[in-house]
């Protein structure tokens, strides 16, 4: 069982998450509280495996809470404000749920925690097999004013900047609060590869490779030293 604490200053949000937790057989509700300090004390005593944490709390913000517990348990952030997503991922949370939270989205998040709990402690994490994609595969990304669908076939490359990433297609540039590590996890590894700390490229969109540079359309992308060997081994496997 995964022991859960819910922390939110809105009673309705507490009720919704409590109800969701009670519907999932592998979750156990330890406490639902409006006090961040009460929850913090329980986490520090080792009484929780997972905290559902509201970002905007009057006593202690969710980000401050995360920094204090420093990885003592899993955390799923809950909020109505998408601008906190980038900072939360940098603090290595399990997931980030935007209110109002649908049960299917909640269940997907807690399945991540269950998968981590089922992994043998001494064994390294093994990524799940990536399904073979088809031309209809897509992702959803949060932009400033909406959630946008992007088909994988349309992506040329992705550029990571300090506070956001840009997804480039032939038609447009889509900006989203996300980090490169998360994008690597989401995108199928046999179609997309990280070639630099700031770039992920679509393999089938590469026009040419010259020394340590990749050309996609009119964009020249550098190949970083850290990624060079793996990239060229992958390319050699496709040479004729």
C-alpha cells in the first residue's frame, strides 16, 4: 500500500482527492489536512510515501515544502496555475496535476508511483518498452493560453532554453513550460534523440550531418561532446 497525505487549503479539493484515493486499491489515506506544517511533521516522521501538495498554501508554499522534505517521499503537485510546472519538475516531483483534476489523470499519476514502488530496490529502473508509433501518434503540451496537440510526425527538433522549451515543426514554433529530461521520457527513443544539452532532434527529419553539426531544413544544430558517441553509433547502424 502507498500511504498518502493530502495537503490543500481548499476543503473541496481535499474532499475530491480523498474520494479519488479511496477508489484506488493500492492507495491508503493517512491524512487530509489544510495545514502544511502538520503534513510536514508526518513526512519527517516517515508516515507517508506520497503527498498530494497544493502549490499555493498560506503557511508554507508547495515549493518551500518540497525543498524542506528534500526527497523523503514522492510528491504530486496540485494547482490551478500552470506557471509553476517548470520549477516543480526541476525539484523532481512525480507529477503535476492542474485543477480541476479528472480521475483518469489522477490515476495515471499514481500509477507512476506504484511502478516505482514495485521496482526492486537493488535493480536499476528499466524503462517500459516503447510501442511502435504510427502516423497518428501525438503529444499534448501546455502553452500560455491552451493545451495544444502536436503530431510526432510534424516535429523537426526541440530546443531547450532556460525557462521553457520550443518545439519546432515545419509550420510553427510551440513554446511550453517543460524540461528536456521530461521530453526525452515522453518521446519514443527510436524516433527522437538528444544530441546536445539544448537539443532533441527527430531522426527522420535530419537532412545531413557534417562533423559535429546536424542540418534539419535551414537549421544547423550542434552535436554535444556528451552525446556524440551514442549518436554516431546509432547513425552507423543505419548506414548503407
